[in-house]
């Protein structure tokens, strides 16, 4: 979108071949600026939903949106699979007629109970993001959604974390050398690690026994899609297959992730023992010698040039942490977690003979890793040499500095600094299978700047004269990483996928976006290849979706513009904005709608309209249907019905306080979670 964004993990299916689509329904809701800290008087986008306590059941009842949803749920309304979801929605339904004035502001209430443990909640409160984090909790599920199942079923490698037999935390690469999936039998409640996909000498090889808490993360570095799972070993088969029971799953934003491509190496073949597994070495840091035994104390990270170079030069590492679950603890939130950290080289560095330090930037504000560290300081870090395939597994004790003296690191604002006292190191040559190449950036020229609305400007980008290679094609809904003053941000591509230029449309807010707004036509911008998969273009060829509802708030409309250009199903666009001054692409959508091969409905919801906005809304002939109120779930269900949809797909783009309650209400009304997609501001 027009601001750095996040992609909901269960939306991370890989792009599929184009197909003949059925109706597409597009709703766009334009949001106003939202700060990291939710306040009582901030702009509200939807009617507040009642908060339900975690584990509380949802009583069935007839509501306007549940009645409408019966057409999409086989005549039976269903509740969400996640117990906390199930917020109540008002029984009354207002018409779309324009009101004389918008309703009074109401207090925003998150639609779910918390999926965080007390350590995470404590850090969120300390950092002043507790209210925002409540909405992000909506992205955490107690099952693995279908798109995430598809994502994991294709992965040739994942990273897991767990405590070993000695009580040390480690991260390990689980991979196949030939590119075949390393997981099998992936369902909503479990997945299986294939026997032999973990090195016989890996630090966690003997740790995966029933009852072990295991964190798991997989990243598609080409699309920057990322999904995490907290699980527990439920069974180890006689052949070595390890079954993991899913406890919590979530997907997160692509911010900071370095784009890379991967290919299976020529000659690599599937084996019960992955490439390089036979050469795993433990390093005693007290002696500096290699050993085939368990790793021991560290001699000096500073004196080993290979280790120091690998750590200091890293732009990516994986980190495992744990709440420190006891044997009798059955709380799903108290398991192990695997995550990643990315940044410019230098964001993690050796700082002592047995210490390393990394900068923690602003992220999804859930603070899962830091929350775990406050409860159990044991961590495991894994670094990869992307050229040689060597892995460096480190175990140690972490401490968090919440008030670092250095406020900037690699251009980014440093919120916390974490120091790890290293207890043990293990080097595994050949642990990273295949061939990895970092995606190359190229400078593009700003050929044109166009003001789309108050604060939102479009930047048209083309190849420079000295490098006239055609731009790589993109798929509607994708974003493009942009590098400005050493800072990497991603912006949705808002142009027509058929054009020979790129267009990004950016709101003038934030350090990078403001710097971009200061650039002039003719200036160059460093860009990376388009990435991501969001919206109908990513649907599998077998999909039964017959309509797509695109719902956007504010500048979140940007990816929806490209989807509208590319629409091959009947489409409805719903845009929520404050007023006409802050309504980008209003006229452009009229042109898109007029040329669309299928029906396209345009509806706007203005939360604080001005007099002239009301006059336009009341005009007899106008292609936008306008209402002076906030959008509701029943509006989305009604427009899907108006398009004749039997299996609609809903796509959201906007801040979480806007999208989370609406998505929760749709799930409550019976729309499958797999048919609800979202991106949100980072």
C-alpha cells in the first residue's frame, strides 16, 4: 500500500498461473493516519465490537450479517475456529443512504481476547503498544489456516527451535537437498517433519521427543512471505517422522527481509541424511577446537575470524526462544518460538569474547521473542553463510536493554538492544541446501509525480537511459521494496500490471515516505524486484471463488487499484475515507469501472464528510454509492450478495483497528478464514 505494509501470513500462497476468473468484488475503505499507540479519540472505522473473554463460547444468534452470510456458508452460520474471536455486532442495520452528519465517535474495542502470555503483555505495555498489539492478536490462530497449510506443504526448508537435552535453546535448519518438501501430512492441527530432514548431528536431533515445545518458521525469500507456528511434539514414528501438534500460528510482515532466490543444486538428491549433515562440528570456545561431542564454553568469538565475519556481516539470522514451559503446563501460549531478525550488515555484531549484540527495530509490536526472554533468557541463534551453505548454531543467555544509548542503527530507529552471552557454538558445513542468490536492486527514474489527494502522491518509475532493460512484470497486489537513505521499505504497486512503468502511491508520513516525497521528477530511486502475493491473482487455478470483495481504508487502497485493473471477476470497490479531500483515486476508479470486462460496483463510506461531499453523494447520477458513516460487516456481505456471489473472497488493506473487527465479524458470520485476506500498515 502507500505506507510500509504487512501481509497476513495465511495470505501467503505463492502466485499461481492466471486463469479465467469469475466475479470479483472490490471494497475500498480509506483510513486516516493511525499511530502506534491507540488512543480513545483516534479515528474509528467500524462500529465497536464487544470483547469476548478467551475461551468463551459464542452463542448462535440471528444478526443482519449472519443472515446474509447463510448464502455463503451453505445456509448455516458458523463461528470462528479461534475461541477468542466472536465479538458481537449490533442487530440493527442502517441503510446506505447519506446521513446529515456522521455518528458520534465511539470507543474502539479489539474483537478478540489475547493470545499473548504475561511476558509479551509486559513488554507491549512497557513500549506503549498494548492497544495496537490487541488487534494484531487477531492474526494469531489456534490452527493452521488453509493458505498456510499450502505454504508449508511446498517448503523445502524450515527453521525450528527447541531446548536440547541439556536445556540449551537452539535453532536448526530442517531441509531437503533436492527441493522436495521437508514437511508432510500438513493439516490445520498438525504437520510432520520428514525423517532424515534433520542432521543426525544437529543440536536438536535427540531433543524432538513427545512433549517437547517446538517453534517453527518458514520464509519464502523470493516473495518475502513468512509464517510461524508454535507447536509440541505429539509423536515420533518408528521411521523417525516427527509429528508436531499446532498450538498457535501466525504470519507477519515482510519488512526488513532481504530478498533472495533459491534453487536446488545440480546433482543434489533426496537423502535420509541432508547435504553436509555428516560434517557437523561442535566448537569448544574454551579451547577453540572442533569436536564431535556436545558444544561447550566459547573460547573467543573475537579471535575466530570466520565466526566474527559471519556474524558481523549478517543481514539475516534466526532466533529461538521459549516461555520456559513446565511439564504440567498446558497453556498453548507458553511454548517455544522461532523467529528471524533482518537488517543491514552491522545490526548484529560480536561485542566481546563471548558476547554478541543485535539491534531490535520496530516490527509487528507483538514482542514474542522479547516477551519470552523476560520469562526465560535462554536463546538460540543460527547464522547462515549463503555462499558456502555453512550454518552457525549459537546458544546463550540474553539480556535486553530497553533504553539504548544508540538510537539509530543502519539508519533504522533502534528500540531495544539485546546482548547474548554465548555458552556454546556449533558449526554445520553444508547445512543450507541449494544455491542462494541475493536479489539485485536497480535504480529507477521518477518520470512523473501526481498528487492523488491530500497527502498522497503517486510516483511513476521507469528504467533509466543508461540501463534501458524492461522492468520485470508484476502481479496485481504485489509490493516493491524501495531503498532510500539506507532504509528499506515496501510499497504496494498501484498501477496497471500491463503498463511498462511502475507506480507507487505514498502518503507523506514516516521517515522514509517523507524522504520520498522530497524527491523530484528525474531523481533516481533504488528498487528491488516486486514481491508478495495478495489478492485474486494469487488464487489457485482450482479455486471456487466467484467474487472478490476488496475492502480498503485510506491509502490502503493502493494495491486494490492494480487488482481493479486486473479484475476478471465481478468486482466491488468499497473505500472508507474521512472526506473528499482525502479520497485518492476517486476518478480513476470510475474509468476502471467503465472499462471493466465484468460488473464493478463502487461504494464509499465517509466518516467525516464536508457539505460538498454530501451534495455529490445526493446527486441522482453518480457511479460511486456514498454513505456518510463507517463501513460494517453487513455492508460487505450485502455487496457480495448483490454481485451474485456464492463463494466470495474478501481482501482487506488498511490499519488493524479498521480491518481486524471487520474480519472477525465476517468469520463469525460464516465466511471461511481462508477466504479473508489482508495487508496492514507496518
